[in-house]
C-alpha cells in the first residue's frame, strides 16, 4: 500500500467516524487508487462507508452508535450511584496511585451530565449531553450532531428544527441529569430541550448545541456548567468519559462487554482512561471504555479537572475519538468550528474579548536591564507619532503597555504599535501550542483607539503580531510562558499588514534564533525591538483612521564576547528592515549612491540588514547607545578607512549573509 493511499485511508476513516458523510464520499470519488488497492467498486465503498455511519439500529430501545471498547482489561466503566463514583479503589495499576483522589476531585461534575431523551420517537433516548455554558436566561447543552439529527434537521441558519414523526406528530427532546443505577425518576432533574441552537453541517466537527431553561432561584436542582480547559490536552493525560453506554453487540465483542457491564446498561457511568495517539487537528483519541449512547459525553482531564473534549466515536480495540476542546471553545465564542474543506482542515477563530487593567496586575513589561551588563533602552519616539498613555502608566514609563516578557508603545493616532519590545531568555523556553486564535482589546487604552476583528475583513489585509508569538514563550514555568503567549493576542500588539508581507519572511522570522545560536551570547538572552517604518505614504485601513504599514524594522541586541577582548562582554546590536525594494532604493538615493539609479524591481518583500544609524533616518526613532554597538557599522567604517566602498545594505538571502 502506498503512503498516499495509507494517508487517504486514515483520513477516510477519521471522516467516517466523525459522521462527515458527504466529505468522505467526496474523498472516495477523488481517490480511485484507494478503491483499486482495496478491490472495491465505488458503489461498494460508499455502501460500506454508509453502513458504518448510518447503521443506527435499535439495540435495547436505544440507537447503536460508533462508540467502542478499546482495552479488554483495566478500563472499567465505573457505576455512578447517588452522584458518587463507585469502585475507585480497585482500578488497574495502569493508573496513578492517587487515581481515587483525582476522581473524587471531579465527582461533582457527574451531576452536569445527562441522557438525551426523545419525544414521539422510536428511540427512547439517543446519547449523552452536558452543561457547557450559562447564558442570561438559559443553560447551554452540548452533544453530537449525529444525536441531534435523529430528531432535528439543520436549517440554513445553522440551528435545528425539530422534525415530524410519522403521523404528523413533531419530535422533541429532553435531557435527564439523573438516570443512575437504582435511582427513582426525579422531575427536578428532567429538562425540556427548547431547541437545538446549532447543529454542525456534515463536513464540520460533530457538535450540536441545545438550550434548556435556567431553573428559578431556589430550585431543587440546577446543573452547573463543566469548566472547559483553555487549551488542548496533551498525549498521556489521565482522563474520564462520563455518559450513558448502551448495549452494542454489533460493534463490540460480547464477552468483553459482558465482563465490563454485567448486563447493566443505559445508566450513568464514569469511565477512566488515558489520551492516546494524536488523531489530527480536530480529533482527540482516548482509550476509555464507551458504547453506543456515550455520544456527546464530556472527556474530562483528571489532572486539571476540566473538560478537554467532546466524545463522538470509536473503533473496537483501536481507540475512541473526541472533538478537541479548542474547537468547542471556538464555537462557543462565535466562530465556525473546524471543518474539512476538500483535503484541508481550516482552523477556527474565536470572538473578540477584552481585558481591563486588573488583568495585567503584576506584568512588568519590557526590562531595559535584562542583559544585566548593559542597558538596552526603549528608543525615543517623536511626539508626532501620537503615543497613547495607558491607564496604569507609571512615572518612569508613561507610555508603555506592560505585558509578560514584553512591552508596547502604541499610537492611538495611527492605531498601530510603534515599538514592540521583547525580552527573550532562550534558557527558559516553554513552547506553547497555538490553538484557535482569540484576540482581545486592551482596556487600558480607549477602545476607539484600537482595531477589532471586523476591521480585518479585507482580503488583502492580515492581522500580524509585531513580535514572534513563539519567542514570547519563556519563563520560570509553563504558567509564565502561557501568560506571555496569551498576552501577545491583544490588538495593541498587532499591526495591519498587507498579505504580500507574508510571502517571503523566512529570514525575518528566524533572525532571533539564528543570532542567538551564532553569537557567543551571555545566558542566551536577547532584547528585540520591532515596529513599523511610517513615512506618511501608508494606505488607510477602510474608514478606521488606521494606517497599513508597508515596511517594518527589527533590532536584535545581545551581549557578546568580542575577539581579543579578554572575556569582556559588550552590546551587540543588528538592525533589519522588511520591505519591498523601494525603501532601500530611497535610502541609497539619499546617500547619493549609484546603486539607486537602476537595477531595482518593485517586487516581493525581502529582509535587509542595515546600519542602525540608517534605520534611525528611515524610522525617525532614536536608538541611543545601540547605534554604537552595530557590527555592520564597524565593518563599513573599517572598510572605508582602508579605501574600500562597502555597500551599507545587506540583502539577507540567507542567514550566512548577516554581518555579526
């Protein structure tokens, strides 16, 4: 089997498990080689795929879904009785010694998980749901699309409309938060599903949202939302699935099922296990024991106590699958969930948020003394740039927006950062995975001085970090690194960028790493200053008053031991410009150099190394002591003193071109 076919089969299986019928059938049609290797006709392949997705035969009065037993031993579905999880002291040694303590910490969450029951339907119930959010006048329930679609259809608006049963009666749905072993029915725990507010399309993650009424104050029972993790979980985490497994002999070994369930089905179970291999951008794999009826169950990390996934499918003896929490978070924040389009998976983007001044308590911002031996001050900015003063400004930093590991000087006049100043400690790196983006307004400045998501809806305009997000990911621990990572997603840290800016930025993005590994640095520390070069010719961004910078600079400063200096450490500062060639042409023309006469083409963006003194002329910023720590300036001065005529600009076609 070819590697291409193997990957296609894996993708086909993933889409089939997720219920992405249309997308998976399209994949079959576009890849006939898959069918040839398998000896299948297109009709037979579609039939088999359809059988996997559509076979929802009634087993014990419930629909048999795709959930499965993964491990024959060591993954018991524990009984929940009276809101308590039983049997935690007798779990396999696969689990950590304190597994019973971990389970007790999350035990209260079982009350927020319920069984999705149907009205006027042949199936008495269809899956599991749980309280995922609280809104002003209702609670929001999450389950799977393939559960909701048993009684409702997706409208053109994306919400759900209840279908009609034979005989013209309309289907309906409820959620029962009890349905535990030996429990008598409790009307206080049974809620009508008013409507499905969202049902995913077939080519999207298997999610449906529903609303139930918020109980009145003093009600006997009010389920609480299960707290969701802010970021995706990692391979190997201890987890549990809470839901309602139903007898499913069609897709599970009857002996294993009998050993685990002892013929007790359709009641609430707590199934511990582990996250296993990464299933792709949208898929989270786990080995907890599930059966038909677990569709829509929460996957809860027993390490963090938070929901990290929405269970939807599984393959007997292989693994169970869940939608990642980042996809669910994005949907709840107003974004379209991750979906399959052709053969590419698009990443969701979340609704804008905001942070007030108290959110930034303890942030120290940029540290000019970070290199310890010598100061790297913020450049002096002319008054004409219109810097804005944040509400938490200090006397010695009247204009700095202080974040974790970096600071920003922001122009409310032009609605763009003028300086983004970052401290980097390569010895304390804690990389943070980038999930679905959520951007924030910084309420230390007036919101009318900042851009927002809607301002970036032009096809030609990107929203770009003025600092490398990954470069902020350092600190004494993961908490500090994540705080810095999250701080970088504020509109005050980004500038509108023409999409051409991103066409050739490989050398630009990797400058810090290259310099840190090729200069004899002191403690792998660096200070990086980045900003736009504003000339007054910039286009306006719609009617926002913001400008779209066409050129950007970066100054990287470190401590280095120079040759022959007997171990003395000195500042080492190099400057770079990212621009189309015309800015370099202008720079050389201003110096009456013949290179400016011809030979240039107005083309793609490129990275150039320039002298800091030349950057000052271009940017109108004053970099103070850094201009005297510039190796390119020293190299040019030395060449000129020997009668040479060195070019004051170096095109960075590769890192080997950089003058250090």
